[in-house]
């Protein structure tokens, strides 16, 4: 029997190539994604493992 993982990938708009982001904004975004789920999905880049 397949049991779904309780936490699935979260859709995010984070763009790791956005050069306007500051270091603090990058780390804050990673922390938010990691708290929501260890795997995020971006429709432009696909899966982002945090």
C-alpha cells in the first residue's frame, strides 16, 4: 500500500538567479521553504531541495 508523505513539495516563486536579492533575503527565503517543506517546486526551475 502506498502511503503519501505527509509533506509534499510546496510551490514557490523564489528565483535563485535574481541578482537583486540580498544575502539576508536569500537565507530568509531558504529558511521559509525549509520550514514549509524540505522540497519546494518552482514552475520555472522545477524542484528546489532546501
